[in-house]
């Protein structure tokens, strides 16, 4: 004897989204990655090489500035790499322009 549709549904676990009407389920779902990227722009993290290329300086110059706390603010990631936020580099360049005038 084949099981009826009712018994097949009873043996299946109920998901949380099945308890709510479809209109309410859609409001509970997280926004897609593309929507989040547009709504909250991220501050790009640049590598030391990218910063040096943009400023036209040698890596040794960047490390010297960093040691003397003269360069753009940087951060060390848990894996040990150093990154510079795009906003910190922009602020550094703006501060350099202000001091040369």
C-alpha cells in the first residue's frame, strides 16, 4: 500500500519559513550581496605596493614614514599583512597638499 500525501508531509520536518505567510517570509530574508554593497560602500583596503605605486615612492620610503608615523594611517591584519584604507590615503594626500601651500 502506497503512503498518502498526508503521511509523507507529516514525516517531513517543518521549516520555520513554512509557518509564516509568503509575504512575511520575504521580509525576513537577508538582502542580497549586491544590495548591501550599494547601500553601505566599503572603504577599500590597499596594499603597501598599491600605495607606493599611487604615491610614486619606494617601499623603503613608506616603511620609513610608517616608523616615524609620518605616512598614512595603516592597520595590521590578523594574518600579519599591512593595509591602508583608501580614506586614510586620501586624507594623507590632502594633509600634504595643505602643508605645501
